[in-house]
């Protein structure tokens, strides 16, 4: 069985994310080609070039590990997951990016032997790089990360997102939002799930939930939150795995309360 040099993998992902950042900053405000991907959102030349640069670096260092990238998956209509795989979003928050909103990022996660073991998320305009590897902790620009200890929804700042691709799921998400918004201190919708997960790992957002995330939206952020002391579950409180339809993240106590409330809202809607 082939061994993984995890520190090298993390360093390689950091290098690749830094090169992806350069691409995104180069094109920011200078886009010439933006296309619709139906409900998959938008794609620009920045997405495509960022993924090309990132993939080249990852493959050079680890030629035996395949890559699942958002743009490549969209072109091939193939989102198949492998036990050993880089999972790359070259530009999470493309709509924000196209419209000049500063919340967008590069996200690179690594799944090895079926476990998410490393993740790097680079936020170019904030000059922040979030990094984590299994057993090595989570950092932002070298500073250790820890999830918040907010114990209840009433004392929490939450985050979520909305995906219009399925009417029933969107209506359910709005019902969940409606239940939580009356009690939480606030709910934010930044428009880039990878960034939201960073904010949970950093303790800025107390919890995050969203349905229908793609593997590349979640892979790196899951590692960050777990290494920062949090949990990442599906809505039933089961540990999240790539391919799950629902994601809920936060500290264990708060996540348990939100999971219970989500389950009640979903049951009432059946």
C-alpha cells in the first residue's frame, strides 16, 4: 500500500493555491468571457486557468493521485469520487467574483484512502490562507484556528447558502432559515461555501448548514473545521462524507441543537 507524505501534500496544496490566487487576482475586474452553466452557476476564464495551474502543480508532485476539479467535472459531466483524490474548486464564489464582490477563494482538499486528510483555502483579496491536515491542526496565515464555543442558537451568528436548482430543496431550506433566523443573532449568506467553512473553523461563524454542496465546495473546509475542534455532519448527525446531500458544521453542542431543529422542520414539511 502506497504511503502518503502528508506534510508534503499540504505544502504542495499551499503552493498550488498560491498560484491559483495569482490567476484570480490577474483576471479580477478584467474578465472577457463569462458563461452560464445552467443551475451550476457561472464559469469564466479565471476558473479554467486557475484549475489548469493548480492541477499541473498537484500532478507534478503526486502523479499517482487523480484530480476532481469543478471545471473538469462540469465539462465531462463526471463527479465520480475516488478513495485517493485531490478535490479542487479553482474559484469558489464565481458569481461574487464576476460581480466584483470580494468573497471568493481557491479550495483544494485531499481525500486519501477514503478519508479527508488535508485542505487549503486561499482567500485572495483578504490575503488569507487557511490550511489543515489530519493530526496537524488548522491555521490561517500560521495562526492556530479553533471553532467557537457558542452553545445555543440564541447566542450564535450562523451562515448558510441557497441553491435554486431544486424547488423542493430550496423551499425546505427557506423553512429551515425561517425557523433559525427568529432566534439567532444573525444569519449570513456570503456566497462561497468554502469561505463560510473557513469562518466556522476560525470561530467567526458559530455554525453553517447548506444542502446540495458539491465535493469541491466542502472537501478542504471539512478538514479545517475538524482540525479546529469542530464537527461536520449531515443533517442526521452522521459524520459528513463527500457526496452527502446535506452538510452541517460547528461545535458539537451547537450542531446537535441545529440538527434537531432541522429534523423537526423537515418532519413538519413532509
